[in-house]
């Protein structure tokens, strides 16, 4: 082991598994590799650059110094023609992986030749980009690309220009590196000339014009004479193999040469193996230098790729400040915008302002209106700013961020024995316990996995807790329109909605974020877009009209105000955690009086049934028209 790099959790913006999944950083919600933020950004020229980019996306930084240095480097590369640089980077081998194999003494011959060529190309790469005082990270990267001369010299002298794939095939060590190996190779390689000379001499000595001296792997060296010339074979020829039309012989001279030649070949391979193992050991002290070079190449590759993406996608450099603020002008979802661009459809950009005085945005609007996209794009812009990349916005001012939380989507956990609602509440609990004033929280449709009133009560209480206790930057999307009253209690909350307009029986989504709550949810129109059969839509419209009429005609009864602090006796706890009894006003006086007269503990089953009929009769009388 040559060294360990220690990374502290406190250095990075916290991203739990749910957040990584919901933001689709490197994997889609369906488990695919594309389209994701990584697939959009990964135009890296090398494999080591792609790996580093993936690491950056999963490890955004809390401190803003390094992200700002990366943004300065991207800005400097934007002012240059980086095509030549990226072209040179594409020709490089994976120096990082080769270095890892070297450390394990498992590098193959072609690895070493590729490493040699990469090190030799470093001066040209250094000259392919400029680094000035305005981009210190770029200048540092250029310095770290200094050629490790001793390592390059060793590889150049030891490894053949085009080594074989496997060491057992020979031809790996360069000629001139080892005199003993060169001598053994000369013996093996000069066999051809010796055989030609021997064949000429034997033809002259024996008078056999078609005599041949040859070699194969099974029988080694031999002299072949056809059967028609067998009477001319000398006495010193010893039969080695009989064929149908010829005989093969060996002579003492040829046998001696065979032993010497075959021995030299085997000894050359053994010597080459020994030299290669020694070379790997001699390269170990250079591992640190090689890792430095690999890291600099990967960083340069990522910065060049991010510069290309910023230029191509029209992204801007975010501003990092100490104030607790997220102020985004004309923000866009990078992946969705890219998908729409492929269809020549424009993306509707939106603003997002979260400050100390405006901590929570209650987002309402129809399904498919863009609520989740708006929330995710805000989180991705913040994450990209913390990575040190440019962002898809006209302007972005980002304050300190310590964690990003998301509670988006609905899915159960069958293997873990958890229902959809249990998963939802578990994630919500994690947010409520861990979010801080510097956290960004995305809450999408919290409470929808249970009954309406339970869900509404939980959504209200969670939003209230985020405002009163966590004080986090929060985007809270909901279909509970009752929640839009929350800003009346908490001025730090504000209502916004995704606009849409009805067109005939359909709906047109405008995808624009506007101030104030939505007027309606457009659920039936969205169902129609989804292909729900028309008879079902018509039946739903009739039932909706009936429900609305019932609501209008019903005698108004006081409702518990979820958004007012519950009344508590003087001296009791008023932190919002105590329970208040539900009011019973609005019930018929006769029914109330009848209930008060009952003593449930003294009733027999028959008397209880009679009392129930009496209450039903009283309710029926009150329901008759006057």
C-alpha cells in the first residue's frame, strides 16, 4: 500500500440514498444509466475523467473555496480553444488504472508501453492550455503534469516499442536493456542462417538436390530426403521420422545446434520474465508521481468537459455568498431541458428565491404542471454550484449548504416489510431530525399515502415544524389547498403555483411559477390526458358537481382551524406539541341533550340499540325541511 487518502464526511454536502435516487445523479429512477445528470455532463475524454466527475457529483463540497477555484478554471478554459487539449487527452491510456495495477505488481506489458506513451505526451498537453493568476487551480494542474523523468527513462529503455500482449510470447523487453538477453536472442534469431548454410553444405556433400533442412515444434530440426534419393543418404544420418514419400533424419551436428538453439529460446523467455518482474519492482517508488499525474489529468479532463458543457448548454457561473440564501433567476432543469431540446421544445425557465425572510415555498398546481421538475431543478442547481460547475440559470446566488434532503415519489419496500406510507414517513422523520437552517429540503406530496384528514394534518404539522424548528430552505409541493393558509401564521412561508389554463375539456400546462396559490387541481383534465375512458370521466364530473353542490347546500358547521394554535388553559405548554379537544359545536341540540342523558355503562345491549334508534329518529326530524 503506497498511501491512503482520507475524506471527512463534514467536508461534503450530505446526500442520502433517497436524494441521490430522486435527483437522478448517476442513475434514473428506473435504474437506467441515462438520461441522468452524469450522462448529460460526461463528455470526458478519458475513463479516469469520467470516474472523477462521478465522484464530484456524489461529493459536492460545503466549503466554497475549491468550488470557486473550479469555476475559475472553467472560466479560463472557456476563453481558450480547448478542442486541441481534449483531442490530446483522448489519446491517453487510463494512467490511473495502470498505476493501480503497478502498485499490485499486476501490470501487463501493454500497460507499461501505454504508460510510457502517456508520460511522453505530457509536455504537449501542458502546452495545449494556458493558466494564469486568475485560475490558480488550472496553474496547479499544469504544474502537477510535470514529467516524472526517471520513470519515463526507465520505461523507455526497458519496454519494446510494440511489446507482445502476453509476457510468455516474448518480445517485451527492449533490445539493449540487458546484454545477456540480447545474446540469447541472437542465438535463437540466427537459426535461419545456420539452417540455410547447413542445407547448402549437405546438398553438396550428398549429391541430393532436393534435400531440405527444416523445423517443427513436434520433432524439432530435421533433414528431409525423398524416397527416390534414399540410396544417397550418408551413414551418419539417423532416421527421426518416416513419411509416405520421404524420410526425415538428424545428424550429430544438427542435434548439437538444436540443443543450443532451443535452450537459448527457453533461457531467453526465462530471462525476460526475470527482467520484467525486476522492472515492476523498480517502478514501485514512482507510484506517488504517477498518481499525481493521473489525478491532474483526470481533473483537467473534467474541467475541460464542464467548460464544454457550459458553452454548449449556455450555463453561467454561480455566485457563492455567506448569507443564508438561494436566489436563482431563470433556472432550468438540465436533464429535462436537454430532452426537450432533442424534440425542439423550449424549456420554461423559472425563478426561485429562498431567504431568511422567505424560508418555505408552498407549491400548488395540477399534476404534470411541473412542480417536481421545479423542485428538482433547484436542488440540481444548488448541487452543481457546490460541485464547482456552471449552472443552468441566468443568475444564481447560493449561500452555505450543508445537506440536501428529498421526499419525492411513492414506492413501497416489500423486502423490508414497509408500506408506501411507512417509507414516506421514515424519510420525513429523517429530514425533521437532521435538517438545519443551511439545509435544502424538497417535500413533494407529503401525507398522500394515508386518509385525507390524517395526511392533511401530518402535512401541516411537518411544514410547521420545518418553519418553526428546522428553519431550512424548503420547497413544499402539495395538493392540500388548506395548507395555503400557512403563510397567515408564518410570514416566512409563501405561496407559489404552477400555472395552467383550461382549453375546452382539456388543459394546457404553462409550467410557469407564479405567486399565490393555485385555483384548482385540474385532476379530471389530467386523468383525461392519461387516457382514462370517457364514461369514467363523465361519471367523475357528475359526482364532482354533486359533491360541490352538497358542500354548498350543507349547513355550515365550524371546522377545526388547523392553522391556528390550539387553545390551551393558562399555564399549560404552548409550544404547539400539546393536543386540543375537537369542538362539538353545530350538532343538533336535541341530539346533544339525548346523548347527555345516556349512561353507557348502565345500558343493556337492548337498551343501547333502542337509544341508537332514538338518536337516528332525532337526526331524521332535524333533517326534514321546515
